[in-house]
C-alpha cells in the first residue's frame, strides 16, 4: 500500500505531538499543519480519498463546511478533542475515529492500523462526489456515466450520458478521484476509455460523435495506454458484452 498523506487542523501544542506520531509511522507522510479552520480551506481542496485529515473538532462550533469538503473528496477524517461528549455526533457525521486527548502512541497506532486495513479491503470505487453549482450542492456521479471531462478557465465541465455538471474544483483534484480507465488526452480534456470509438488523425472519436483533439504532450502516453493498458481491454470486453452502456 502507498504511503498515506496526513493533514492536521489542531492547536499548536497538540499538533506537535500528533506530527511526531505521524513521522514515526512509516506508512504515513505529513502533508501539512494549520492551527485554524479558516487557513485550511485551500489545502482541503487538494486532499483525496487516499489522504487522512486529523481535525480538532474543538476549533469549530460549526464544522459543516469541513464535512462538505470531506464528502466531496472522500477523505478519511480522524477527529481529535478534549471533550468526549462530541464523539457520538462525530460518528453520526461519518468521521472515521475519535481520539480523546491526551491520547497515547498505542491508541494512535490502533487507529492507523484500522485505517490501513480499511484501505486494503476497500473495493474499487465506481463514483465520485463533486460540488456542483451553488456551495453545498454535492452530487454523486458514476464513472460509467462520464464521457469526458473538460477544463475551462474558471470551472470544470463533467460531461455524462445524463447531462453536464459544472464544478469549481480543479482538473487535478478531479483527476485524482477517477479510476484507472480515465486518461488525460489534452491539457483541458480527460476521457473515459470505455466511451472511445476510435482514434485517428490525432483525435479521439467518442461513440456519441464527440471529437477531442489529442495534445502533443499527451499523445505517446495516451496511445501506449490504449495499446497495452488493461483499462481499454476491459472496456472493449464490456462493450462487446453490452454491459454498462
């Protein structure tokens, strides 16, 4: 299993202890530390399903926006607190664990071992969550529904068989959430291999007649994946079997 990146939102004294625990654990990598929720917003956007957020729930009376970001990025959250009364609500809100301060190295390690086991046993995700339109409007999109994703100046357009969804997340963040059969063909485009009909004249032709230009920077990697990658072979099998289309 790859190293898990950790981000901490906690007061300075507690963050020092937690940071030392993370550095002593070989499977963890410390991504960043902030002492207040407001400073964490930009960093939260870069977190993914492979990351861990340690969040001191005592720092925010209303942590709804934290919950929204977590749902959006499918990041695993471990809550820390000096108050045990908040534990029930934290679990109700879908957070992974609750560390009551001061917690020991053994208690920390027990939680991390649970995280590792969950990551190992987790199946392949078949969807992603994106914040679409107004703040707080989070939608679930199945990978099988996505045809291609297009980056514009200020937003990303996710084109699906059911319609279009606009999100203000970055292309990089969206790309990190996708499964292996999505591939970047241009600075502004990611395509679902399962929706590709053919490739010719440096263009990708989808089954719905959409034509997408292949960027020179991405051409070799894209063609190599099509020819030898497992993703395209699986997509061909699914299409020949009339599954998922």
